[in-house]
DNA sequence: CGTAAAATTGAGCTGTCTCAATCAATGTGG
DNA sequence: CCACATTGATTGAGACAGCTCAATTTTACG
C-alpha cells in the first residue's frame, strides 16, 4: 500500500509531471522562498527531496568563491538521483523562485523500486536522463564557444519547460538572472550580458521582464547543435 | 546459478577488481588492439561491455570534428552504467592500448540486480561513482584553469590506478598521448604540452617513456583542489 | 521611497588558441 | 635491419575569445 502510494507519487512528480499542476497534498511538503539556500554542500540528507514547485539550482562551490551550476531543478525533479543510493549531498541547493519540495523516505523508495519493476525503470531512466544532461554539459563546457553554450542552455530549458506545459507559443516564464546563466555555462556575467545582447540584436532571443521569448528557434537550435 | 555467476563476475570486474590480475576465462571475451574504435557513437549495443584489460576512452564527437573525452575506461569498468538501462550508446569508444572486454547480457544483469540486493547496490554505487566523476569534470571545465584541469586529471587517474594496484612508488605506466589529455580537459594539444612542460620544469610531474612520475604529490593535489 | 541587486557598457588585459615549423619516436615494408 | 612514413612532442609568433575592473543605469524588494 505504502509502496504503491509512493510509486504513484513518484510517477506524478518525477515522470508524468502531472501533479505539478494539481493541488499539493502530501504532509511532508516543505515550502521555500526565493533566493534561499535549501540544502548545503556536504550535508547529509536522510531522505530524497523532489522539487514540487518552483525553480532551484544544484551548485558546486569551490573554496575560492568560484561556483558551477550542475543543474537547474524544475518541478517534478529530484535534486540528484544519486540521493536514492547515498546520503551525502555533494552540491548546494539554492532556490531561485518561491516553491516547495517533498521529501521521500529513502528506504521506502528503494523498497518501491524492488517491488515494482515499473518504479525501478522510472527511477533509473530518470538517472539516465540526469546523466545524459551532465554529459551534454561536459561537451558544452569543454568544446563549445560562449554563444553556443548559452544557446544550448536556453534550448535545454525550453525543451524541459515545454514538457512541463509551461511554454506559451514562443514565450515562457523565465526567472533566471544572468548570473545563473553565467554560473551554468562557465562564463562571467559581463560576457553573458554581451552574448544575450547579441542574441537580442539578431532577433533570435529576447529575455526581459522575467520572460524568455524565442524569436527564431531554427537559428537558435542550429547554434546550439 | 547463472545469476550468481554473473554477480560474481561483476564483483570481480567492476567492484573488487580482482579478476584483472587473474587469468581471463569467460568465453564472451573480445580482444582489441591499440588505437581502434571499438564501439561507435549512436550504435545500439545489445549487451553491457566491461573493460577487462587495457585502457580506452569514451568520447563524444561533434559534427565539426571537435571531440570531448567523457571518461577514461580502465580495467573493471563499464563503458557507462547507462547501458544497463538503455541500449543506445551516446559515445564512441576508442582503445588506447591493446586490451579486452567482456559483454554481459543486459537482461541477465538486470535479473541479477533484482535477485541480489548486493549486486543492486554495487551496480548503483558504480553509477554514483560515474556520476560523481562527471560532475567533477563539469566543475573542472567550467571553473578551473588549464593547469588546474590537467593536474586534476592526473590526480584522478593516479588515484584510480592506485586502487587497481598499478602504481609503483611515485610512478605508473601511462599510455595517454597529450592529445588524450587535451580532449579530456577541453584544451589544445599545444597548450597541454606547455602545461606539462611547466609541470616538469617545476619538478612536480614528469611524463616520459609511457610512464607518469609524480615528483611532488602535495603540490599537485593542492593545484588540483 | 530608499537601498540593494541586476543589467548594461566600455577600456584594456591575458589565457588559451591558431598556424606553422621542426624534431623525436614509433611502426612498417622490403 | 634499414629507410621511409606516420604519429606524437616541442617550440615560437601572433591573434582573439572571454576576462577584469569599473562606472552607470535600471529593476526589484523591504
């Protein structure tokens, strides 16, 4: 019963992403407000948090102040699937917007995985998706130019938001600051600003008033390819 | 019976790494020689290959000739744990040295996972290790300088080779070309050469005659930190 | 409404790249 | 076992993508 329930939640939150649109119910839900650190790097977490609403980042912070965003966390996503199998968090999780998360019991999750092949497959395919994005980021950072990387990030986010039904025509709500884009692409905010200015000038992409508008998707995808 | 056998092999190859030193037995073993492409990007692989002997790379190749090495594959390692759960390979696998691999049946692997919690844990902890290295690489590429990245790569390989008992004092057999280091760190071979020359000049690290010698581990680790 | 955070712009700098040449090592066929 | 061919290492000169520093304007928040 519990296993099944868990499984249902997982399907909703992680995979079908349908609950994001519905009313939040679970008692384990925790709200967070914008621009807060929700979990600290190297913290031990006894459960597996899944973002329920809002945007957040998973960031690796170096001692000298440099930081690299490893992933943007959107509704329905685990901070990292690694947490299903280990307890120590290797990143800092910072909220971007207001939102909420739910914490799933690790043992129950694992029980659900062994009891239900479907749950097993879903969690593992989420892990594969996470791993695929990481590899994509490695290629971007290692072998692509600044504008290619920014284009790639915008495309990735667009595609993910589209799956969440958050897009509307060529436009989508977009709470990222230029510093988020910089920390995700390994650039400086100053240079990100120049790249985005160039994109705007070319009539390809426009970010303003917390909205991202893609004016020439073909061109953007070609640049990111 | 089969499940157990598989599990045993896995322990040997992937986790305890003990079989690497012993005689190869399995009939599914395939030999490869140096500087060959073993698997192609986007190829469908019906089984899960594990490197048994020798060095190889998993490389993502872009259409314009740029390439990024995602990981170096050492004895006992899967190309990527993703292959346990999906069939399409997203990278090219190229051998560096002569060597061999064994191909495990995917379905049998998965059966072994569900039958044996220990196997389950081992495969997933291998996946976590893979994911951890990927995240480390992202941070390196995004936020560290050329010499930090090269130092980091040498340290990573040193530590992995040490676990395989391949190191001898401060020295270890090291078949990588400077172009491998370049493709792994997102640099050019010319610049890698300059960085390595600097390392040598400082008496920190020396690579010659297919051997890596670490002359000042403390300094190297501090640089890579 | 004041203050802090974010975006924008400009000037100059540097880490890393490109191009190109040379030299060393490794492998190959005869 | 040699001569050649190929691959890898090294070095130098010059270029440029992206950085730093710094000032200014705009936007957002308490």
